[in-house]
C-alpha cells in the first residue's frame, strides 16, 4: 500500500472578484468594469509576495491580457481580518481608478489621497491608508557590512557595490565618498549579534 501525503495550503476566505465588484459599485461608480468585465485583472499572489500587502501594475506584458492587474499578497493578508483585505484591495483599486479613469501616472499624489479621503469618510468598515501597518515576517540579514576604518558593522540583506561608510566619509573626507571607506561584506552569522 502506497501512502500519498497531501500538502494542504490555506486558502483565502473570500474570492477577490465579488469583492472587487462590490467595492467598484460602492466607491468608484462602476467605472472599473466595462460590459460586465473588470478593466483590471485581480488575483492572489502565488505565495512568494511576503513584504507588501498588494500592488497595482500595468504594461503590455501584464498577466490577463488587459494590460493592468491588482495582486494581493496571500501570505500577508490570509492571516489578517477581512477588513485588511478590503482596505488593501480598495487601495489598489484607487491606483487603477487614477490610472485608467483619470489617466494620471501619480503614485500616492493628490488625486489618490482625495479619493482615499472620500472613501474613508463614506464608510466605517475599513480605512484605506497610503502605507499598511500589517505585520510582515522579517528576514534575517545575509551580510555584515564592515567599515575598514572605524570597524562599524551593519547588517545588510544583499551586498552593494561601492557602498561606503557614511560616518567615516563625513568625518575624514568632508562628506564625500572615498575609496578608503568602502564597506567590506562578510557572511552574516546568527551568533555574531
């Protein structure tokens, strides 16, 4: 007898498309849908997006053939209350609305902030904000950046080319970059904290 082990992954409580349609009717006067079809594709991330709650992007190579999409982070949002998912989806829908309807390429500019304020004032289920404050898992650094002059050590996730110690550049070189202050990168070891 062969045993088969199934890997169970948590699924979001709600599919995104019905929520997208409801928020579109409530806060965007239905303009993000044409002929019953969303003007932007909406999907959950594949599980690798773990540092941000969601994003909006557009371009010719974007999935779905519509040229723009909203992606929400499964790892960040599935463990949080539904209000976090609604707030994040609404935030990304504001980006889509500013881009598709107002034809502006701003990120969190005045048009975005104005719509965000209108939505927040019109309901009390969730609050849309410019930046989320959701807990995200932190990754340990992979490198120590060591200054050859002062021996200060700073944790880094990746190595940077031509990075120099700001403090030593300020003190010894009048704030100008100098090769004598180039950081040396050493592998990070947990025990060296």
